[in-house]
C-alpha cells in the first residue's frame, strides 16, 4: 500500500490541527527549545507492543507535521524499532516519520516469522481465530499454541521458535548508520539556530548539542544477570568495541518476544584476561557484583520495563523540554476477568512487566500529563499476518492520539505544576512543618531556637494583609527547600531563570503597575548564571549592579543564596553594589542564616517603604 494512502487517511486530523494551531497562536507551545524555523524540540519514549508499532508511526507523523521535532528518543520492543528508525532516518531537525512509513508500510510482517513451517503454522493458528484478550501476554496462551503447532522441541533447545535473523538483517538494511558512533554523530547534528526561549518569549539564548545532550535509549532485558539494559549507554558491558556495534543488534535484543523469538545471545569471551576491569564496570554501571557469565541472553525489554518513561527523568530540576510518552492501549481502566490457567499466567506476567513503570508514574504524578494512550482495542499485538487495512487503522489510531495530546497538553502549566510537585516532595522537614502552627516549633525545625528578635520580626511581617513578594532568579531548580521555607514566612515567590525575565517582571510589577501589592520586595539570586551561551561566575552580581543604577529598582534588596558576603566580595573583585544585603558571618546555604537574612531584608524593606 502506498504511503500516500496513509497520509490521506489522516488528512482531516491534520487539517483540524492546523486550524487549532492558528487559533492558539503563541499558546501552541510544547517546549522551551526552538529552531529558526519555529520547530519545537521534545523527547519521546515509546511503549512496546509487537506489530501494533505502526500506530506509533501515526503518532509521531502528526507531531512532526505540527512542528515538533525529537531530541532524545527511547523505547522498548516495538517502541525501540521506531526509536532507532527515527534516530537514523535524518537529523533531529528533519521530519522522519514519513520516511519510516515508506520502509514498513509495504513490508509483510510474516517475513519476520523465520522459524520454518512450524512457526508459520503457529502464526496461521493465531490468525485463524485464537485471540488474546486485552493486555493478555503471549506467555499465557503460548503453551497450548505451541503444542498444537508442534514447536515444543524448538522451545526446549533454543528458547524460541523464530531465530529473528530475518528481522535483524532487514532492520540493518534500512539503516544509514552502521555503527553506534555514526548514529550518535547524527543525533548531535543539530540546527545552528537552536535557542532556549523564556516563558515570556522575550529572551532567546543559543543552545547546542553539548548542552542539550540528545541521546537514544533502547531497553532490553538481560535475563542472565537480571539487568534492565539501556543501549547504548550500557553497551560497554556486553561488547568489546561498543561504538562500532551495529544499532540493529540492540533492537534485536529489545524485541525478542519470549518463546516467539529466540533470545539474543552475546558472548563475553572478549573479557577474558580483563575480568577485573570489566567486573568493575559491571558493578559501577549495572550494580552486578557477581562473576561474569560466558554468555548473556537478552529477551524483550518489556519483560522488565515495557514503558520506560523514566529514561530521561531528572528529579531535581524543571526541564527545558518535555519527555512525551506514548502507550499502546489504556492500562487499568477495567478489572481483568480471570477464568483459566492461561488467563492467570498472562495477567500475572502483564502485571509484573508493568509494575515498575506504573510505580514510577504514581511517584511522579506530573508525568501523567506527558503520557498519551493509543486505543488498540480489537487488534492482536502478535498477529504477524496483520492486513494492510488493519495497518491503516492503527496508523490513524496513533494520529488521533497525537491530536488529543496536542490539544490537551499545556507546557507552561506543566512546568508550573512540576515546580509545585517538587516542593511537595521536600521531606522530612516540610511534612513536619505542614502540621506545625506554632512559630517556635516552626523555627526550631529549621535550627533556630530561643531567638526572640527574629520571632518578633516574623510576627510583625505577618501583620501585612498582602504577602511579601519575592523574586527568585536561578537558571536551574536547585532551591526547593529554601523556597518552601519562604512559604512559612508570609511571602509569595516568583521564580525565573534569566536576568532578562527577572528585569521584565521587575519593570511590570515595580514600575508599570500602580498597585502597591504587586511590588517585588526582595530579590533572591544565584551568583553564577548561564546566559547568552556561556556561564558567567558573577553574572548575578552584575545584574544587581545594573539594578543599582535604576532610580526605582535600586531600592529592591538583593540577597544571594548559598554564599557568604566575603565570598561574594572576593568573586566580584571590588565593593559589592549597595543593594546587596548579604551580611558578614552569615552563610545563606544554612537554613537558619537564610531565614535570618530574608527576615532582616524584608523588615528593612518594610521600614523604608513606611518612611
């Protein structure tokens, strides 16, 4: 079937999205990373799902047509196939889904059933009417199917009925980059026009591959050492020359459906004579302290992590781009009916392979907004005799899911929610404080005891009807606990990353607004700040010096977090600007000193305004 037919089949979806994009204008935003043509750059993680993977192509096709491009890519099983093809088919700034569609749309998936007549009979049996219930793993039904097809001997000898050689050869033939090293070069071939765009849209900072670090992650299950493997990051454990390894071998390991395909086998004979060195790497990278086996067996990565949405997760910062996740099927919407041994085994396996990924999403609730589900009900994920009409329907299901995601996901709201969630995770102090109403106990939790002066100042600050406004400037989220401390001091805290964003907010609130309650009362700033393509060790102080020359903004005190005044003076090389209020002998990385500095600065600010 021509790829033109696939494109026409989702034409209406794209037309409606184009109208939506025009209606949204600047609100049609999904990342902080843009190129000169207006494309937005994101990460993508794709779930495994056998032959249903063509739905993933429909998903990425629509995202690309709507201006999204992909930096880091990850996936398991079928998701790893699309991941590798996307990484290979062009540079990150190019559309690639249509090229992938050309490679797979006309490919008979039955070619991958390369285990001979018995394996073909098994596939025919599946196609003739044996259906797996929703979410039921092949392990639940396969014993009966294998017995009917006469393939038990292959299972006992090779642990699978299909060698998977045809698939690996076919995939290698599709790739332009025959080694991981050459593929990595392609991943890092980013447009020169890439910029980081501020939330306000008025500040653009050039970024490059060194800062963005695009990568690929293909998940496989090493059942010999019980290791969840991420290729190519962990390839050095399995290959003597990992940079020269063909990427198709990584995917072959990731898609080895248990029993249906034989495991991918990798010999560790190359490690002989280097056992100490190699074992040290195994301990450091995989946490495996045992003796090295002679051979490793890989099976489908979905056995350990079918939806590895945590691949590019950082728990301590707000990202520059989201990691979008796409799943094949809706999980846990309905209870499973278990009425047979096959159903019991299958649902047990399904629960085991999804447990880790579901736990991650539960512990990181902001990721729910990043995950979109493709409805694949009625399709059999191991039906290698899937018809062209079914492929077309799956492609559209993926396109429909992409449309839903683009209409519902709000990048700026997501970042705001992420900041809130990060603050809520600060333990144990914050959970202790959440039930503490007494000021003495609150201060004691932060190490301040029997300090009547600071207690009186805090009580006085709390008398103002409006909360004090604090502007926090930092180019990375390294301040959740101090920000949480501010929440206990009758303050409201704005957070920005750049000097330009900070200046715009100060102008809006302290100069343009006529409302006194809008005024910023205190600036808390980092000292080192990465802006305009470089990292300046005193940019924060330079910004304070600039404010000191403004007739209005010079009255806003500036407090530097995590520094002593003596350190600031040494770094600046001369007298600090007059609006810097860090006092000698206090170290603002200590919570007690930080609270004292904030309280003193706000008290002095309140007194000066009253005068």
